[in-house]
C-alpha cells in the first residue's frame, strides 16, 4: 500500500483530524494513518536516528505526515486518535539485553489515585516468568545484605551474638548483657557504652530492630 503525497490532498491540518497508529520496532518505526477525508497513509522511518539526534522517530513521522516543521509542536486538535505499540521492550526482555547476569526486570505502574507500585519478575525460560515480589522490599533486602557485608569485625561479632541469642533462647539483646559477651579487644575502656554504640549502629543499618523496654522501678528510658 502506498501513501499519497500530502500535496496531492491538501494540507494535513485542513478539514478535521487524523487517526494515527504507530508500531515502533527495534529497526524501523511504521506509521499508518487515516486523514480527515478517510484516505490511508503509510510512513516507515528508522527507529534510531543516525548520530542519535533529533526527536523520537514516531513524533518526527507524525510531523512529516501533517506537514509540520521539524522541531515544531504538534497541533493537538489535528489528531483525533493516536495509538502506539512497541516491541522494543519485549525484545529486550526476551534477549536479556542490558541486564548482564541479572535477568530480573522491574515493572512499574503509576497507579490510579494510589502510590506507584513496582513488581520484579524474571524469565526462567522462553515461555515462563516468575515473580520476586515488590521491588521496594527487594531493594531494602539487598541494601541490608550489602550493609552486612560491609560490617567491621566488632559489628559482625555483635550481630552474630544477637542472632545466636535470639535463635537459641529467644533472648532480646541489650547493652548490659552484650558487654559481657564482647571479647576484651572489642570492649574498649567503657564496655557498656561500646556495646550500646554498636547496637545503635546496627539498628541504623536496619540489621537489628530497636525497641524500648521498661527498666524495673524506672519505667521507659528517655529518648537520647
């Protein structure tokens, strides 16, 4: 099917509005349009412009269709319907381009009257995908994993001690108990203060949960 030249049927901005359908592929972007008189037009342009300059090829194809100058704003009242489909993202998912060894993909929705949501999925074979869950939760977990890998020797020792006490005895660690468990080389001149400071550091890294407990006869301690 061949498109008619705009000069053959007048300006693209005359006589009503256009319906435009676009398919953006990895190599070419194809456009099919129906002008205000019901005639069909076809355009094919490169999806990647030489040198990487210029506007999106879909936008430039519409400009040529409507007879609008390069770089000019498209007249919204000249377009009644615009639909855009693309295989670029689908091809990237299937070919794992840009993902390195991590084949997970994050899909984000803007939502409707709600906060944006993001889901992490992974392709395990050509026809099967699995979900890893909420992207924000995954980032928090990965952040904690990195923080744990970066701990110094004292912080790592304290974290192991806290976990052992919880897993073996369901005991919640405090600085008073911890000061006795720290080896001398990690306790410093003020063992309880050193233990308390290390627990605070681990809590700020979100590797421990911190909560206030009442002191017998004194109630809850004041916040620092």
